[in-house]
C-alpha cells in the first residue's frame, strides 16, 4: 500500500498588527479611571477591558481600579490584569466583570453610538 503524501503548509507568524481582542472597542471619551488616587482618562473601552495612557504597570500585573463617568458619577470598582504594554498605552482586561461594571460600560457605549441599551431594560 502506498503512503499518502499531503502537502505541508507553512505557518507564518502573526503579523505585527494582529488584534487579539474579542470585543469591539469604543472611544473612552467621558470615562475616567481612578488607580490609587490618580485619575486617568480612558482611551478606549469594551465589555472585556480598556486602554489607558499615563499609567506604568508590568505585563500580567493585577490590580483594582475604579471606573466612572467624568465628574465621578456611576463609579464602579473592578479588578483587572495588564495584557499589553506599549510606549504610549496600557491595555487591561477585566478579571471578573460585575453587573454594575457591565451596565456602566453598556450605557457608555449606548451614548457613544446612539443605540439604546436594550440589554439594560427591565421587565
């Protein structure tokens, strides 16, 4: 019996601009994060995490932050982990997103996109 010969496909490395994110990102304008008494604007946000400028942390580091609307309204604490660090930004994922955190993010995205947050309606 003759052995079956299949062509071997080479696997190329991921391109530099490969995006691992699973959730769409939206502008973070209007959201702020408080980390240890330091208030920073949110660059972008998704249901899974957010990006910041001006905070130095190590890849894999875990810490707590408080996410709020500008002006301090709707503040919600969250635990996060650093997933990427660049010269200009820090990317975080939420470790255990709570319902209040998700509600804050959904309402922010609804305002940013002009789409009513139907997931938050009751009854």
